[in-house]
């Protein structure tokens, strides 16, 4: 038996005139609607909106509670596969965000936490969340919510009026929801467990008629049919809860409206840390309004889809099973990308329109619904994030270069629809064996995927939409793998990414051809349908600029600096020697990374200052990456990925060697160079050379230089782009490069 606060509804019917009102006893409360509607032009759309208020403090004298407010809403257009979302948060959101960080909530990765803190401490909120500009009012004596011009009101006739406007002005709605059935208690007599472990009271109206209009990029459209849904939930933390957010909860929730008038609401909640079930319930409301409650609910998540904005994975098909009710429903996303990106939910959740089909007690049913998926598998650190990026990169390469390609796939790689004659006599299995397999041999082993992430992130950070350029994931990886395959032939290397090099398996001739082919395969992925001719030309130039720089750097690297070292030993080197080393790093790694970043900036519609800013930042990050690589080679990679001092054993002049030349007396300079030049196989000799560079401060100086490069470039980029989640990821990525151990 539950002990309800005084303002919670007791047993019996829900009085909407009373219980729709704000509940003073509640620390958490929200009003939610969704709708599936048909417009006068025949478009089928869906929409949801959630108005939240959460107690943040209480005046010790007056006992008056202060609230934080937020609003999340989205419009789905299955025909166009478009998902417009909007997230508005309290004006005190930066302060509240800092308090959450202090409590240890949010991302676990310390670099991400530092990047978030940097934004929040200057009173900013990262996009796509945006702070209310105007006031938020919640009336006490009637349901009347006004969240900065977005409103939800209960009318005198018992209907609900919803008015929403996106900041871009081209998306919104004015809808009236008219209840067509009595409200229904959810959970156990209305009580459920909340998303942070609190006790919540939950009721809903599963069938509402719809009237009004929607606002779309093409203009306003009247609503001619459809069905709405209304939820109200409010509650408070248990007395034994120490603080809000104590429990991290993942959940599946659905609202289902079937063509026979039956409605279903179901949820399943789990403790993310332990996997323990925190409650499961299904409510079936028959066409005549009778309520049937079941707790043997099973959500089977199927068909994982990965977002290329957050790289979180979500199911896009579910099977809802309630055996005691004879319910078996397939719930399939109307389209995959209905991810709602917001810091309110670490860093996103999936809530979208689904098509429903299945059986209830042997009778075939169908309809529409909403499914919300939050938590379960949140990426909380950058290692996992780039692991997820890497998996998508490999899928992208696999899609472009399948082992068993079709005629059309091969034609699009080596010819075109206009050049069908180039396919005459081409043997598809032979093509796969001699070109696809050598390339996939290296790509499928995985690698550092930051190059592939760079272009997409830079598209988003200037305000573009990287989802139009998902094919770019494979392009940087192919460029990089092509250089690795050819480098390994030139260097006579035998191991790459934990296995035999490409030429050790396929021979030098096929390896060289496959490596160089990689440079040109990427060209097939450069463009998107809406790109202008000028943008295409600029991106084309940037693509080949990166290839020219990389090959120039490889030429310098192959020739090396051995001929210059006697002069360096004699006069102590100087800036000229460092510049020679850094030229190779810049041309082989930094310049291609900068070109990819600029390509993303162009695709995202960035200004000239933004495009150059992100280019300079990635140039600095690329240089820092190689400098840190030189340092790790001497200090050791995590997991013994490479032998400590491998560069010395290979006789390579790296930046620590160049810096040591400026710090050591001539006798020690002579010894160090003779040691490096001899390519010592004795590890004790290698260790002695490393110790000498440590003692003179050369290795520490490299670390300092890498950090200065990244911080200086960030200081220049920071004011050029709005604070956003992609910007936070880029900031954290800079530190990730500096602090990596492998």
C-alpha cells in the first residue's frame, strides 16, 4: 500500500481539472503529448513534446520551491526521413550543469568533463540545447504552461492546446488534443519508479482527437485527421535517496494506438550499473475504455542502428511480448535516424514514430506508436567513442568494397553508367581478389579512426549536418590505409596492425597497386546531392591537396636526415633541424588532417574564418599526434603495442633526437647520433640513449611543444564557433591526443 502525498490522487477516477495542475509535493514533474497526424496535402507526420519542471532549491524561510524547466520536442516526417528536434533548457542550466559535475554525474571521461566544465563556467550551454531567452511560467490554478512562447494549456472544454515554434521559424505546430476516453492510471495503482529512482505518479489519456495545423519548411498545413496521446507524471525522491541522480536508469517505453481502438502503454526499466529490473508494466486499454494491467512485459531490442553524430547505438525494431495478455507486437521505426541529441540525456536518446503490427490473443492488429529508448549503453569515454567510430568506419569500407561485389558496385568503382564499355571482360571475382581483398586485409584490422571522425565533426561544429556525408567515414580511412600499404613496401616492414603487411600476403605488385588505388576510391564519396559546383570544386582541391602533401612528406621521410646529422652534431642543431623533422610530420599527418577538417567546414557551410580555424586546429592536432608518437616510442606504449625505443633501433631521427642535439654537449651529441645511426639491436644501448634524452629534458620539451600547439590553435578556434556538443568533443579530442598512451 502506498503512502501518497496529500496532492496525489487517491483511488478512484482521475479528476483532470485537479490533477493536471502542478503538484507542489513533486520534485520532478512533466506533461507529455504525442500525435500521429495527417495533413491536407496527404503527408503523414508524428510529433512529441515534453514540458519538464524539476525542483532545484527551497527557500529556508518561506519554504517556496524554485524550479528548473526544460522542453524537448521533435517532429518526424517518415516520407522525407526528416527529424526536426528542439531542446530548450533553463537559464540556470550552466550553473545546474556544474553542480551535476560536482556530484560526479555525467560523462565519466575526465577530458569530456573538463571540456563541459570549460563551456559551463562561462555561462554557456552547448548546442543543440539552447537556453530560454524569455520567461517560463507555470500557472498554479489551471494547467497553463508557457515555456518561452511554447505553450500547453487545458481549455475550458477539457481539451488541450499545444503551440510550438522551433528557433529557425520554419517548424512548429498549433494543435488541439480532445480526450476521447477517460484518463488511465499506469503502474501499480498509478505509482511507477522514476528515471532517477524516485516514486512517481503516472496517468495518461491514450486517445485524443486532433485539430489544428503544422508548420513545415514549405509552409503551413492543416491537420485533417489523426490521434493524440497525453501523459502526466509527477513524483518525489524516496526518503532514503541521498541525492538526485543517485541511480542511473535505462528504459524502453512505448505508446501504441491500434486501428481497432485498442491502446497499449508499456515500459521496462533497468539499473544501468547492475542490470536489475526496476519495474515492467503494460497497460492495455480496450476500445470500450476498460483497463487491463500486466507485469510480464518483455521488450526484445532488434536491428541495432548507430548514429554518426553521437556514435551511440539504438535498436530500431522491437518485439513487445506480454504472454499473459496474448500480446505479440512488432514495433519498427518508420525510419532509423530519430535520435534526439541533448545533454539532458547523456548525450542523446531515441524517440520516434514506429509502425506496429502483430497479434493480440490471435487477432491480427496494426497501428502506429512511439518508442523511447534511453540509457542502457551510453558511451562515457573517448576510448569507447573512437572504438565505436572505428566500427562504423569498417562498415562504411565494407559497404563500398564488399568481398562479393555486384556488377553495379564494381562499375561504380572503376567506371560509370556512362562508361559501361569499361566493364567489358572484367571478372568480378578476380577484381575482388586482386583489389578488394588486399585493401580490406588492412582496413578490417582496425586502427585509429580520428581521421574519419574529423571531417564529420567539423561539418557539425560550423552548424552543418554531417548526416548528409556519412559516406565520408570510409574516405579518410582509405587514404590512410593506402599510404600504410605503400609505406610498408618502401620500408620493407613485415607487420601492420597486428598482422602481416599487405605485401607479405599478396606480393609487392598487388600491394602497391591496391595502396595507390585507395587514393582514388575515396573520390567516389566526396560529394552530396545538394552541394554546389563551387563547393564540389573546393572539396576536390582539398582532397588532392592532402594527397600531394602526404606524398611530399613521404619523399622527405624516405630520404631521411642522416646526411644533415654531422652538421647537427657539430653545431648543436637548432631550429632548422626541428623544422626538418616537423616538416615530415606536417606533410604526412597534419596537412591531410587539416584538409579533411576544411572539407567538413566547407560541407557544413562554415565561414572562411571558421574553415581556416578548424583547419589550423587539426593541423596542430596532427602535429601534436606525431610528436606524442615520438615521445611514446621512447617512453613506451600502453600494452607494449610497440617495442620501447623502436625508432632508435630503426635509426630514425625524431623530434626528441633533434631537441637533444640543442641540449647536449658535443661529446654526448656525437655518442647519441652514432648510437642512433648504428640501429642498435641491444636493448640496453637503446635504453641508454633514451635515458640521455630524458636527462637533458628533450622528451619533456616535446610534450610541452605538443601541448602548446593544441592550446594555441584552440584559443584561436574557440571564439569562431558556437558552443556545441561537437565542439566539446573536439576540445576533448585535443586533450585525448596529448594524453594518449598508445
